[in-house]
């Protein structure tokens, strides 16, 4: 199963690339957790997959990462140049002067994610108010309807650890 979502709109004020994050925050502490070494192993794996991830556990659980390096595709449009929400995902941030080395070709999503996973590359850059942003997200590992995590080799039931807490998927100003 693949979970997919799209967010399109503008920013009311400039927001730094370091300050716009996406992820999940939970309303209650986690319970029935595995041993500390297993948690550390899971966090290590998560940080391998997403180097800029921030994890808070277990009393105030959250998993957040910078929006700029997390979205699977980002399109930045100018007036009249935004993409329709039913179109296929398009990676193009040239309106923010973020492009490949030739300056004409859009930077690929994987190159953008790799570049902005480093904090030094996010510093001093912002989402501005004069553009329309389209962020595409998708992933296949977490089934949000059942709170099951599919690691490929095993399926983990996260619901028993969440204490009926509702996970809020969000894009927030940190």
C-alpha cells in the first residue's frame, strides 16, 4: 500500500528552509516499548534513511524532518505557472534559483533531497511569499490507516505503542 498526499499553496510570510518541517506528532506518550537497544537501532536506521530526521521519544513522541528535503517532489510556480493538483508530480524549483549546474535544467528530486539533507545547505534560504508551492509526499512503509510499519522483512504493529494517540501529520513552522 502506498500513502500519498499533496499540499499546494503559498506562504503568508517567508519561512526558512530549516524552519518548515513535516512529519507526525502524537498526543500521548508511547507505551510498551521494546528494549532501549532495539529503539536505538530503529532510530539509527531512520537516520540512515533520512539524515535530517528529528525524533522525540517516548514522553513527547514526534518524527519531524525538513520539508525541503522530505517531500518526494516539489514544484515552485510563479503567477499563472502553478501545476494542477491532478497532474503527475513535477520537480522544478528553478523559480527559487535552485537548478542543476547549467542553471536551466531542474534539479532532480534525489539531488534536492541529498543537498538539503545537510543543515548548512538549508541555512539562509527561505520559502518566499511570491510563489505557489506544490509538495508531493508518498511512501509505502507506513500504513496510516492501521498504524502498521512494513520494513520489507517484517510488519510491525505500531498501534499498541501509541496508546490510542492520534498521530497528526503536519507541515509546521518549527
